[in-house]
C-alpha cells in the first residue's frame, strides 16, 4: 500500500473511530456518505473494503460491520519516570488494546461499578470500575467480589487457620466474618478510574 493511500485510509479510519466512540456503534453506509464527504455508496463501499483488507474492520456472519481490536488500540509512546524527571522522547513504540492488555479470559471477565469507600486505602474509589475474573482461586490478600450471608461486597479476601473472612481497606469498616456462607464470585484483576 502506498504511503499516500495509507494516510487516506487512516483518515477514514479516524472518522469512523470518532463516530464509533461518540455513538457507541458503527456508522451505516448512508452515515458514512456524510462522514467521508462522499456522494456515492459505491465510493463508501470501496473505502470500507480497503479498511477490512487492511485489518481495521471486519464483518460478522450477517454482514454487519464491526471494529477489530486494532481499530480501538491506543498508541504506546514509551515509558515515563514516576520518580525523578528525565528527558522523554515521544516515539510510537506500539499500539495497545486495553481489552487485550487487561483481559486474558473474556468469557470469565466482567466489570462492576464501585459504590462506597470501604476499599479507599487500596486505591479503589467510589465510581471506579473494577475488572473481575471469575475462574481464579482467591489467595490471601486478593481483592474479591463476594457474597456473604446473602449480601454482595468488594473486600480483601483473608484466610487464617483455614477460616476465610473479608477485610475492608478503610478503618471505618469492621472485618466481615461469615455467619453461614461466603461465596467468592471473582478476583479483582484491575481498577479503572477516569479523571475527566
């Protein structure tokens, strides 16, 4: 693919991405007429076919247009010091799909929105999203989502002398010792927070 063709293709991809992130769906061919500033659906079809061939888009078995993970990948520009400042050069090193980075088993993974402040000292705040993986065996000190005596909560999993209990990451909250049942639904594998 020529450099000029690739640049144009990436421009079309950016326009589809903008629509996708704004509307939470892929645009129709009719909508792409306006997005690409074209007058024929045939011209849209050619651009979409090129984006599919380049691996940015795909179609499902019903012919619906879908984004490939590479379309939603974010540029990785290197690393940054969290200690003393050092010179940094912005250079594209790779692209990262947050789904691929955070999720190793999509069929066993789900998100939960945090309410309350019982895990604040673990860096988990109200409004955060925690990523839970269901098929992991919890270890002492893991943060888990659990059902305790019929109530759901997010806490540290603790085990002492083969007895399991839950502990908050906030001194305002007591240790939770199950009276009857403790069922672990999954282990927290990531915490996601938006600042803006």
